[in-house]
C-alpha cells in the first residue's frame, strides 16, 4: 500500500491483517505499546508481569482474528 500504516484507522488495520498483511498488526502493536504497557505496569505492579500480559493480549488478538 502506498499509505502509511500509522495514519490508518484501527479498523482498517485489522481488516488488512485479516487479509494477510502482517505489518498491519505490527502497526497496531506499535500504536498501543507505550500507553498499554504503562497501564499494565500500574495494574499488575511490575514491568515483567505487565510485559507478559501485553504479549498475551496481542496473541489473543492474533488468534481471534484468524
């Protein structure tokens, strides 16, 4: 695609990912990484646990979109 992934909507990225564009999921992960990880650190109480939850979140997204 000629447009930048960073400017596309979440819904558009999900649709692209479902059609086989794996860079679209990577763009979603980059988009939410910092904010979500900060939230999870506060929720879980430590960075290692938060990183595990973050990873599991996107594994679940990948699995549910297949």
